[in-house]
C-alpha cells in the first residue's frame, strides 16, 4: 500500500504527529507550505479569520503526486473550529487525485467534529480512519498510543 501523509503545521505540533504516523506506517511525507506569513499576533488573527471565513490561501506547489498513492492521510491544525486554510487549499486543489483518505488534526480542545465532516464534504469521500489529538498531549509526548492505534487501523484498510 502506497501511503502519503500530507500535512500543514504552523507551529510544529501537527508536524510532530505527521512524522510519527509516517514513521509507524512507512509513508511518504508532503509538508503543505503556505506563501502567506502566519507568524506573530497578526498572523494568528489573520489565520483565525481566514479559517472561519473558509478562505483558501496560495500554497507552494506540491512535491509529491497524490494520485501515485493508494491512501492520502491529511493532517491539519484546527483554526477557529475549522480546517486551516493551507490544508483547505491542498485538499481543494488535489482532491481529484485522491483514492482513499484518512484525516488527523491537532487542536487546543475542540473543532474536529466540525472540521472532519467539512473535509469529507470538500473531498467527496468518507475518511477510512480519523484521529484528533490535543496540543498539550502532543507537546508532552503523550500521544504514541493513539498514533499506534491509528496506524493499526490504517494497516487494516482493505486496498
Ligand atoms: C488562528 C488559530 C485558531 C485556533 N482555533 C482553535 C480552535 O478553534 N479550537 C482548538 O481547539 N484549537 C484552536 N487553535 C489551536 C491549534 O489548533 C493548536 O494549537 C494546534 O495544535 C496547532 O498546530 P500546529 O502547531 O501544527 O500549527 C487555534 C490556533 C490558531 C493559530
């Protein structure tokens, strides 16, 4: 099974999870990179506003062809109870190349229940598996059990 983990991360939390998942299942990694500066207080405000208005952003060209993979695992931080704009841009641009999909997110506390169905709607496919993690658990390295279970479910997907 050829698998890719495509993720966006503003401050490294989602990246940490993406790398752990990719290592567990032997997947390739595509880091979604934004062309918009999102650092600092202004970047934070802009990001929240963009996400809540469901805006797209201009991301850098992808490095890996999603249609080469049987499964695309998409990771995003939650912004304003929504998908981050760069992850939204990636799935909007690439969705026609996806076969099976799985989703994960990191968040302070909530938003996955709104963001995952939105991702499903944009892509037009149900995720095989989903995983939502709290930022504090990722920072404290308290997430390996959940990644392990997620990876086991991924390995069990019938392709
Ligand atoms: C603009 C913005 C809005 C956010 N909105 C939410 C939210 O609605 N719910 C939540 O639980 N966390 C929210 N967060 C927290 C992030 O989802 C969380 O810190 C995440 O782990 C960051 O991932 P990253 O380090 O990969 O960028 C928000 C963070 C930012 C920057």
